[in-house]
């Protein structure tokens, strides 16, 4: 039997049953397996992939839609092509399929320097930048004077209201999954009112801080410090570079710059919501 061409292999929707194959694909490209994150993304969003006739996946990506009905925004992430099929147009074909499938829905993604030229070719524009930092958090300096505590079920309505204000559209399907996905979910409170919230979820040997929504930098600092105090793992997070004060603060406390990603959009000139209170995403794969 002749080997079918890559262009003839069908693109299909992925499900949670593909979680291990997606993790294998990550590993193939030198990424961590991140099975916990793949499971979250495949249940909260839509996966797309191309099967390898010899087993496993040739390519995969996930799309996370936001908005109560017709998506107001969709984030694309985890775009991967198996090493043996790299530079053969597979990623371009998969991305063209996803962009077409999303129709008029505005799109966003975080692009590595390696992936950015492809996305620019497809019409995505750079609208921002995020800095990935990682390390063991070491307390020091004045303690943030903001009260934090574990989130409870009773906080959910207030968290969802705050999140929609800051993110710019509804993401109930993400926020309601956080208690099961994250090892910690904490809120910052002032006068009985929630003024910020953050999660820390396990990813290989780190805890990823995200989402991080806060009224201001001092609230963001308090949330990070409270999460760090309750884990022995290194922290990792992706902070909007416009939050210069927070980036300087975490670096003074042991986190180091690892990489920069371009925030790109398609169909919109800037992301909705209030960037001044949006410090870090749940994960760059989901916006």
C-alpha cells in the first residue's frame, strides 16, 4: 500500500480519548508531556488533529471558545507537528482549517518566535507580549497588605462577575473547572468584596500561576505570595509585559525570565476587557 500524502490525511476533532496521543506529540517535540493540561483543554475546548497512519498523531491543536452563545473570542494553542513531519506544510494546513472553521469569530494566540512567521502569514497581528518567568519564590521586602483566603463555592458568582469584567467576555466553562484543575484557588478581599483571584495548577514539576486577575499590582503580589507560601514547587507564570512593576517584583524574589511570546490576534485590533487588571492567563494555550 502506498503511503498517503500528508495533504490527503483528514483533519478530525480530538476528544479526551486522544489525551495520551497529544502528550506523546508534545514529548516528540521536546515539550513536557503536560497530560493534566491537555485533559483540561480537550474538555473545556475543541481539539483538532491529523492521525498518523503508523499510529499516534501527526499534528494537533486546541481551540478554546469564549462567550455565552456565539463565540465572542477564541484562543488557539498547543499547535504541534511531529518532528518527522516538520516543515512540510502540516501546521499551515491545520491552522488554515481552524481559522476557516471559526468563521467570523475573533481569534487570539500566544506565538513563540518559531511559530510567529506562520501566524503572520495567515493574517494574525501582534497585539501584545508576555514574559514567562520561573523559579522558587523567596519572600522578602514589605508584605503585601491585602487579605487573601481560599476560594469557596459561595465565591463563584462574584469571581465570575469579576472575571467577565476583566477578560471582556464570559468564560464560565473555564472558571467553573478551576477548582478541579488547580491545586489552589485563592481570592483577595477588601471590605467583604473580592478584588482579585488566582489559581496555581500542577504542570510537571512546577505550579503554574494562572489565571491572575487583580485590581492592581499590590493585589497581584499578595495573591502570588499566598500561592507560593503553600507549595514547595517552583512557580511559573506568563505575565503581560506592560505589568513592569509585577515583573520586577517576582524577579527580585527568585523567578527568572525564561522566554517571551507574542500575543497575536486575528479579526480584532486588541483583546477585549481590561488589561490593567489581567496579569496572567490560565495558560497561554487558552488565552
